[in-house]
C-alpha cells in the first residue's frame, strides 16, 4: 500500500461521469492515496432516482484525503471537455490520468431501439472517450507516469455477444478499439492506454433502480472491486499496461467475497459463462 500511496501523491485524475457509481469509487480510491481529482459530470442537481451530484462527489473526494474540483459539463461537448482539462491544469498543474467512465446503455433489439438512443450511446461512449482523451494528450505527454483507463470490455467476438445488443456492443467495443488504437498510435509517447471491465454486475444505484433491483444488487459486487483494480493498474508503470484489457477479478488479489455479491454473483455482459456465451 505504501508504494500505491506514493504513486498517487500529487497525481491528477480527470474522470468523466464521476458523480456516482464506479467513476466515483475510482476517484475515491485514488483520493485516499493523495490524488487530485477533477470530476466532469452533468449532475449539478440531484437526480430524483440517483443520489449524488458532481458537487457532493467532490466533497467525498476531499473527505477521503484528496483534492477535488467539480466541472459541470457534458462529455459530448468539446468545450465542456476542454474546461475540465483546463481546470486540472489551472488547479493542479497538469493531467496524469484520464478515466473514461461516462457511458450510456440501451440493450433493446435493433427494431425496438430508437435512433435517439443509438446516437446517445455513440455520442457519450465513443465521442466522449475520444474528446476527453484528445484534450488531455498534450498534458499526459508531460507526466512521469501517464495513464488513460477506459471502462470498456475486452473484444469478445463470440456471436452470442455480437447478436445480443449490437448497437450497445458497437459503442462499448468502439471505446475498446480507441484504447487499443491509441496504445499503438502513441506507443513511443510513454502513455499507458488500458481498459477495465467488471467480471460481475456492480451494485450501483442504476442497478438498484432496475426491475428486481434489490435482488440484482444483492448478487452484485460493490464498486470497490473496480476501484481497487483501477488503483492497481494505475500504480503500475505505463509501459506495463499499455494495450491491455483487464477484468477486475483478475487484477485484485485475495478473497473476492469481501466485495459482496453472494456465492453466485451475476456475471456481467461480454463475459462468457454457462448460460451466456458458453
């Protein structure tokens, strides 16, 4: 833990969609080790069904021991993304880590999926990842150990997953392909581009608000498993993780029951398991 503590002292993260859930958990995991965190999110006011705003998230970051700045904005908008990166430079002197966390999901069959939802997934998932990473690149080049961690799955071309929800799959695999492409494009720049995906459902407010949400949440692991995995990846030398796609359970050590989910947690999408993909 001491090495991880040292590795986050004075390092600055920019996190998209970090007002709650996995994004906030990762921000807090880094903040506990002394990181500076800039959170970019639209949630200036509380959502009726989802707790937390970008402002309460920053308060949580500071309570955890880090320094935080809230930027109210939309990851789809180039000017808002620029403001987030500028805030990191102004307040903390640069950007060391980008967390591409913001994401939209719609898994309706193709004929039932509206064009509006299709566009939303492409705009947030793919465009947002592109915009934030592009804006941060000039500053990442100056960092001693720069990372871009994108919350996207390994590319699983099993026809089961290709056919389950093609449009959502396209958007998430688009995030992964950007990460893998950047790993090659910037191979000489010393930036670690990697992806992280949960092995199981994660107990977020979004899961709890689904039908049978209480039962699903009980079979979901806590966001801390993603936070612990992210902290471990971001603590490593950038060159060691560049071009890698990780599953959280493969990164964290020890007994996974500490993250909850019971004896039979729900396996997440894009993960082959009996009954899905196998």
